[in-house]
């Protein structure tokens, strides 16, 4: 992609927004440890990554008995300037 930054004229590189989250899962007590409030087992950490998306109504209604508005889902992508750090976001067709 040969896009120039609208602010400084630098080179733009393509990327995406990602959200990383860590969840601490409490210890699951089993049938043999019912009387022990503090388990000696360590907590379980679960990491996940999600990407935001854009959802818009298409103007069509779908469904046989119950009609609902049809929606279109688009990925949110972006461009970042390698010189000044300016970020420009846009919605792109979702390819899975």
C-alpha cells in the first residue's frame, strides 16, 4: 500500500486494533474438598484476544415468521504513520 500520511506525508502501514484481556478463574472446589475454603491449588489464568468490528443495518428485513433487520458486519482496520504516529481507521469487508 502506497498511502501517504495526511498530516506529515510519511509512509502509512496497515494494521488492526486488538484487545488482550486476562481473566483469573477461581479454583473449582471438588467433592473431596468441600470443607476447605482456601484451596492449595493455584488460580487459573485465561488469556483471550478480541478484535472490534463495525455492524450496520442493510435496510433489508429477513426472517420467515418473525422479521428482523438484516445487519452487515465489517472488520475495523487502520493505517498508522511511521513518522508521526497518526492513526486512520476504516471498515473493511470481513474475510474469514
